[in-house]
């Protein structure tokens, strides 16, 4: 697959090849290739950061949030 992509400009058909191989018959490649499986603790860390750092600032400046803003560059 890599040679076809690099040397001949073909599309990467690695997943199609693996799906067709009997040795990988039990593998759900749709699930295995789901990017959400590779985020680790990032979602939890993001929620915690927002709760601890962003929300206090939003509460403090709640009167100013949502108003009209004019930006000149």
C-alpha cells in the first residue's frame, strides 16, 4: 500500500487490503480507526480547564459578554 501511494500516486488502500485478509476478519476497522479512541484524557482535561479557569472569568465579566464588538484592523 505504501509503495503504491509513494511511488505511483495511488490512493491508500491499506484498510481495504486488511479487511479482505482472513487474518483480520474479526477486526472492526471502523471502530479501530475512530479518532475519538485516541484522545486519551484530553476531553476530561478540557472540561476541567474550562470549569476551573474559563468559567470564573465568564462569570466575572458576564455583563460584558454578548455585547456588540467592533474590530478595526
